[in-house]
C-alpha cells in the first residue's frame, strides 16, 4: 500500500497550518490530516498537537485482532483525547486561547480493503477511481448546515461570505462530536485534504 503526501502554503497565507502524518502498520496504513483554524490564535500549534496525538493514540491502541467496531471506537477516542489536550492547552495558555483544528483521519485495513474514517471540521476524505471522485465526509461548516436545511443551493454555498466558518472543530469546546465512515475501496484510492485543495475552485 502506497502513501503520497504534499503540502503547499499557496499564495494567500504567510503560514501553512496544514499538518499530515502517516504510519504503516504491517500491510495497512494510518493517515491523519489537520488544518489549524484560520484567523485564530496558534492554529499551527492546534493542528500539530491534533495530528500527533491522534496518530500516537491510534498506533499505541491498535491490535491486528480488532473488529471494525473496535477500530471505530479507537479512532473516535483518539480524536476525543486530542480535543481535550488542545482545549486544555488553549485555556491554560492565554496566548493560545481560541485555537482549534480540523481533522480527518483514516485507517486503511489491507486485510478487508476497507477505509475507516473519522472527521471533525471541513477537512475531507474522497474515494477516487478511474472515472469518478466521491466525497465521503460531510463538512461541519455553517454553509453546509444551511444547505442541509434547504436554505441555500450548492452554488450559493460556494459563493457564501461565511463559507469558511466552522460549526465544529477540535479543541474549541470541551467535548466534540466525531463523524465516522466506513468505505470499501474496491481498487479505488483514498484522497484526504484540507480546504486549501477542495476549496481552491471556489476561491
């Protein structure tokens, strides 16, 4: 199984707050992608802490005998631990108050050809094939909420002045809700990215 990653600061920002970490576990892989909340204090600290904690927590807790439900629980608990650490750090250090991060993490089990995915915020996971690309995760953003409620269209979502406003992020609240997805790859590829990639067409 092959892992390829890249990150670019782009043309608009003075600091790249994206962090990607990965680890091979026998024939399987674990990948986590995080993005510090733009405009908030210490966004890079938040994304770095989140990625490192989620990766280390999962690696330390994983066992080859785990069922799909055990993998799900470990992924969610890893993100919950990261949320607590970022939240406590932000509240203990005044200069870091308000920091937060998005997170999308995936364990790709080679034995079952299954991707187990969790996310918070608007960093995404896609399933890609030769002639298709399908979004797996759902953004935790203000505009996604409006679209789910039928108040705006897809086109209005892309042009909305609050399109970058998140309603859920790691470390902002004491507790965080984590979404989980399970996808059979069937020869496809898993693409994980921040809004620096998936939002570039509408910027």
